[in-house]
C-alpha cells in the first residue's frame, strides 16, 4: 500500500486557506429605516421626567404645609408634635431704660454682676413696724459702679435695666423707703 495521495482517490482537490468563502455580491441600495417618532423620543422622555419631578415637588410641598407650624387662631388638635398646654402669648416690645438705684446694703451689691436678674424690695421705715413690697421683678443688672469710700453706710449704687413704668416706681420707692435686692 502506498501512502502517497493519489488524484484518483479524492474527487475535490483541497483549496488554499482563505479561498473557500463564497463570492462577494453587491448589496442593493435601500432607503434608511426610520422609526416613527424616534427623533423626538429623547425630548418626550425629558418632558415626562419634568412632569414627574413637578408632581413630586407638589406632593412634598403639600406634606410640608400640612406638617408645618399652625396658625395662631387655630386650636391644636394634638395630631402632630408636642401638645400645647396653653397658647403662646406674643409680647409686645417694651421700652427699657437704665435706672440707677441705691441699695441700702452695700455688701449685697458687691455680689451682683452685670446680667444678673434681681427683685427689688422696698422696706418702709415707720413707727408701726413697716412693711415690705416688691417694686420690680426680674430687673436685669446692667452695671455695678465702684463704691465710693467716703460713705459706706449710705449703701451702694446699681444700674438696672427695667421698663419705663418700673423705673418710675423705683424712683418713688427710693424716696420713701430703703431698697434691697434678691437674686432671681
């Protein structure tokens, strides 16, 4: 037996590599395929996204208004937040003035510092024993001047920030009574 290939045993001769592909043919010319509305799809997507965002913002705003602070005239129903025991009063601005006051006990005044809150008490000196009366409540100490060495028995001066009407009461009480302070 012979191992050499013979031309009679195989009907088709092997072809060189890369030549076994079919012959090329020309692709016919055709119009481009267009999807209906495809050109505006991106714009439409953006337009709908804007509507979705606008609707979400409207819902958020409505929720914030519903959960926000209540009107002053409305009664609290206790549905949200902490219950309110009594309505908060609006204080109108009160004109405050500086009132210099001589306190009978100079040692007490040395305990005071600017910013302290004090009650001023007037103690009347009468033969019947006298009485004490609160002239100013919660007055703020604005200044404590240095005491004079000449008259320690005459008390010490303190400057209080009080409403104008309270300043008038303090001036009247200091003319007829000895004044004392208590820290608040």
